[in-house]
């Protein structure tokens, strides 16, 4: 090798060593996303995920949590995680996973769980693992934990006390087909509208109602346009803590292990937090005169009308075995 080429080769090798050493010295930075502010339970669950991951990893690591829909909505977060860009972790509704798993939205469907205790039992028994495996295999997004826990009711610009008053109610539903199918079966007129457009849609008379857990009603101020909270208790929210598969594969094994462990624990923390605070938030809003809780007397009949739709849909999307397990618990 000529002297000049030898010198250049040595310099290039030395530069590579310096670059590698510099890169190794820089802490890894992970970006998260959430639609809400600091007070919302989803944000707090993700903060706990960050804290636990840092604790179990035991090395310097940076987290940047983008709040208040800074990076879009949950559907955008899932697309980013699937592509391995912009968002590494976040909380996403199962409705936004249907492109990769038809069964995913089913775990958040109406009348799937009898109550919060049944819901917790299903999650703790890992009954939802086949769906998480499918989302990872086809969407390259890992469901590392399950948060949620809020009982969902219908908020509306008028009281809805029974099925007769519910008939024809124009209500916003999530994009997953099971929501439109079940709500139509009980006599409502469901329509799919983006989450951040619900307030204006009710205000402008496009719809009469929406459905959400207490944390969402409070954070989005839905009570201002839908002050009648009709206690249908038709669903219990499940919100997976998601992590980009493309990001995960690039991380060192000890950080991967920390993320898996932290995800499960942060999910349990989020569930306990939201299910505990749910009724407290509603009571506080009612006491402040911001909403009125309306007793709904036909919940059993509502469920009876929805059950056949749920069973048919479970069979259609290949989730009938999971549905049977949930019902048997």
C-alpha cells in the first residue's frame, strides 16, 4: 500500500473508532406520543412506563413525550410506529389496529366484559395474547401493556333514559365496524367521526351524542355540548401501551428486557388508576354542575340486542375462540 493511502486508511479507521465511541457515549432517546395533557391518565401511564424502563435499564436514557396531540392522533401514532418513524411508543385505541388485525378492535368492543373485575381477570390471564401476537406479526407494533379501565357511557345533548328514547340517536362511534353494528342493533344511528371533531359535531347538530370514559369526557370538555351523561356502561376501555417493532429491534437486549417488563407494569398501573378515578371524576363534574348523570333503565335489554351481533362478528373475524374464553371466565 502506498504511504499516502496507508495514512488515509489509518486516519479513516481512527475516525471510525472516535465516532463509535462518541455514539456509545450518547444516551438513547425514545419518543412517545399521547393526545392528552399531563393530568390525563394515559399520559400518567406513559410517564410511569418511562420511569420503570429507566429504572430497569439502569443506564442513561432520554424520553421525549409529545403531548396534546402534538404529533397528531392515535391513528397517526400507530402508523408512525409501524413505519419506525417519529413515534417509538404511545397509547393507541385498538380500533386503529384493524388494518393489521381484524380482531384487535374486538377487545374494546361494547358489552364484552361484565364489569371491571371481569375485565381485569381477562387481561391478567393473558387471554388477549393471540391478538397482540397478530398485531406484532402483521403490523410490527408490540402491545407491551394494557392500560385503560374507564367505564364508557353515552354523553348527549338530551337525556336518554331507555331504549325508546335511544331510538334514532345520532351518536359518534369509533371506526371499528363492531361499534356501528352493535349501536345500530340497539336502535341508534351511529356515525364515524374523528375524535377531535366530536365537540364541534354535537355543537353544530351533526350528531346528538358520543361515548367515552370519564377521563375523556373531562379532558375534551364533552360535557359542555353533551351535559347529559346517560349511564349505559356499555364498555370498559382497553388502551394498549404500544412500542414500535422497528425501534425495538435496534435496541440493546437489556433495554428490550426493561421495556417488556415496564410495559406490563405500567399497563397495570394505568388500569388501576383509571378504574379508581372514573366514578370520582364523574361525581366531581356533576357536583360542579357541568353534567347530569341520567339513569338508563334498559341496559340488560341493550346487551341482549347487542350479544348476537357480537357473537356473529367474533366468528366473522376469527375471534370466536377468544370470545368464548372471555365469556367463560
